């Protein structure tokens, strides 16, 4: 798409708008690498000076990110997540107007370790469902989540989770858990991505991740489940409303 030299709008402004429009239309997707300077010159019929000015201004405005030795990438807009909320991933995503999806990586019955038993207030070696899932928002890997549920409290949980689009929906409908009365305890740290985490979350080894350990309690302060989820710090802003 060649730019128009005959109008008063400077070429770099035209190029900025063209790139913004391409981002909005999904031609250049969030997190993806932009064509290099030479390619942009050919695509839009402009000089390197014009390309560099447009790219720099878009980077200054937060639309693009320049990574030394790697190129220029479309910036991922951060999603805000309320720290004290109890809502599940599906409800949270839909509330934002996003399309959630998930991929189950592990769904297995295990025996409760001392750490899991203490968190869920159950006996050591009690049957527990271990569920590991990769969560997506608009097809972008967003969260690597590992959760544990007591199978003594929630028998046959596996089949209900597999049949339901939302784990919290299954808890509410099948086991009559009052999610509106639930509370959470969360511990938040920051950790570098391991090789496995980087592969699943589409990032580099060592990139910064939020590491959030969570226990959800029912209205009687009895644990419903424990979970650990990791997400890239560049994707989410954690908020607190007081």
C-alpha cells in the first residue's frame, strides 16, 4: 500500500496511521514482529527516515516495542485483573469482552502431599484431582494454571470438569458451591520463566512472570481448591479496589 505524496499530511503520519489500522484489523497481531525497515519501505513506498520516525513515535506512544537485536513488535495491551476477585477465568474473560479458551495439559488423580493436604485441610494421601491447563484470551496464551481439588469433597469431579466450559460453573451447578460468598488468599511473587513455561506461554526463558498461589474458601472458610498460575507480567496489571 503506497502512501500519498500529494496530500498535506506528512508521510510519517500517514505511515503511523496505516500501521495503527493494520494492528486494529489484525494484519499485525499483538505480540508479533513487525516487518523490518527494508520491508516497510517497500510495502509503503517510503524512505528509511520516514519509517524510522513513524516507528519511533509509535513506540513512544506504546503501540510498538523495539527489542535490541530482535526487531520491532506490536505491544500487547495489559489486561487488568482485580486481585481480590473470586470469579473464574471464563467469567473474567467474558466480562472484558474477550474470547476465552483453554487446553487441558494434565487431568489426573493423585494422593495429597503434606503441602496440598495442609492447604485443602484434608488428610495426607487423600485423593485429589490435579488439573493443569493452559488458558487463552483471544487465542493468545495467557495463563498456565495448576489446581488441586479434594475428590472426597467433590466426587466424580473429573467428568464434570471435562464436560463444562467453566470449572466454576461445574462447582456451582453440580456441587452447589456458593461462589458469591467465597473468599481467596493469594501470595504473589515474580519469577523467571523456565523452559517449559516459556514454551507454553510463548515467551523467552527468563522472561518475568507473575507467580500467584491461591486458595479459594467457601462461606464457612473451608478450602474449595488451591491453585498456582503463572502469567507474563507484560500481559496483566494486578489491581486492588479499596
